[in-house]
C-alpha cells in the first residue's frame, strides 16, 4: 500500500533551528527588528508586525500582500524579505526576528512531521495545525496552491511515452533530476521516486540548481543538462515552453496551499481577520499571473504587484 511505502521514507528533514542566513534586500535589521514571536528580539508594540519571506519571488509577493494589508489597517510592518529556505525562516520565527511568513501546507507539514499520512488538502491543513510546536500557528489556508512538480520536455515525454511519475521506470539511461539542493533530502525527492514509484537508484542522478525551479532550472531542462526538473506549478515557464508536468497518482507530493505561518503572540483576532481576508481571495490563477508579471525586462516589483492585487480584489482600499 502507498501508506506503508510512505512510512518507509527515512528522510532527514532539516532542523528548524538551523543557522539563519538573511538576504541583503532586507528593509529591517533581521536580528533586532520587530518580532513578537521571540523572547530576545522584537518590538513591544502590539501593532508592529515583522513580516518575512522565503528566498524566492512568489513568497516575497505574498509577504508584500500580507504587509500592505496590515499597513492598510494601521499596523506598522517591518520587512525582512528573501530570508532563504524553510529552515532559515523558521529559525527567524523562533528567534523573534519575524512574526509572520507565507508558507505552503504540505511541505510545512513534512518539515514538522515526515510520517504524517494526510493526503487531501483538508487533511494536510488539519494535520499541520496539530504538528506545529507551541507558540506558532497557521491561519486560514488559501485556495491558491503552488506545489513542487516534476517536468520534462515534450520531446522527452514523447520518446518514452511519459504522462506520470509511474512511467519513469521505462526510461532507458540515467534520469538526471534538477532541483534545489534540499530536494535531495525531501520525501518527494529522488528517494521518494525510488521508494514510491520504483525508479532504480542506479538510474537516478541529482543535479543541484539553486534557483527554486526558476530560469536556471528551466534552461538546464531545455538544453539537456537535466532531463527532469522540479519546478513549482505556478511557474509561467511550464506553459511558455510547452513542458509536460508528470502526474503524481500516488500523491507523493502533498497539497501545497498558501497559508500564513505566524507566531501566536502576533495572531490577534484583528490580525487573523485581515490575513484570512487575503487568503479568501488568493487563487492559483492569481499566483500564475503575479509570477508572470514579476518576470521579463519590464517586471513589476513585489510591492507594486501586491498593491495592484489588493486594489483588484477591493481589499482594504
């Protein structure tokens, strides 16, 4: 059974207390900036909230939406954007550098509980609420979903008749997988392909590419450096390059609904109402459009995109 195979996954998830690495685009001091979630750092003003983002554009766009929605309701927001991967921004929550960060339900659940058997969106959301440590919580999840996906070129799919991850066992020669370095340790990474879909370990090579499924990963797939790439499903390049996203019939990759992860001290009823209003309006189609406008020669900034989105949804205007 699939659930038994999932139990056999013995992936070591990165510890939540890993060292925090902050990007230079921060607009506040990451150590002394406001954050109600920690004992050492943070503002004592309950109407000051420190908002952070992961180290990729979509996360910063969503974080800006949260920040501007709060500011429209007379909160002071301190921004620390582009912090890094999950281990880094979770550490920032724990030390109080930030209070709030957008996250994705399935991957966050596996960060805290890699043995969970939750599969559906609602199951994952419920299990996540139970798995979070004391002092942290998630507010309402959005309909918007952006999940990891495995993609191949149309030519490669046609060559081997690929429509599903289950079909990868038919591929002759090495499967060269491109993705963020941490994919090598994730339950849905190469070991997941081996244990859940029966791909031979001797047939798998991993090529780390540190741009979260961005242009470098897409280019590596197009030029043949890799022949399968982990790319987020809201990435416009999938459709732009006619890539084939392989189906995942065993639900190896969990639902990834956007959700605000917040320190409980900062999650007042008013803050929850504001952020839940955002989640109620945010759709997957919105993410694809926002990501597309954030690319190219005339790309819009996360701040401008957030302003436009809030106006379009008539939120807090």
